[in-house]
C-alpha cells in the first residue's frame, strides 16, 4: 500500500470506530472521492465486524475507482 492509502484507511477506521458518520463523509469528500465510491466504501466498511486499518486499506484499493463515466454532463 502507498502511504496515502494507509493514511486514509487509518483515518476512516478511526472515524468508523467512533461512529461519526458526518465526519466520515466529510473526510471522503476532502479526499475528492466521487459520490458513488463514497457510498460503496461506506457500505463495505460498515458491514465489517471488526473495523481495522488493513481491512479498510483493502476496501479502498478494491473500490477506489468510480463506475460513473467521468464525462457525464449535468
């Protein structure tokens, strides 16, 4: 893992363990994560029985890309 993913995973694991939903989404937004990725990460991490940094790192690595086409115009 690179150091950025390790930092993000550690921070997210701490926030999830605190149950701080607002700051979880604010942190993911500060990471410039697309909304669909935020929702998938939140769902995957929330479903873990024991939230730890290594599991969160794996989830970030596997779900880190948006499935929405980047050229969508709103």
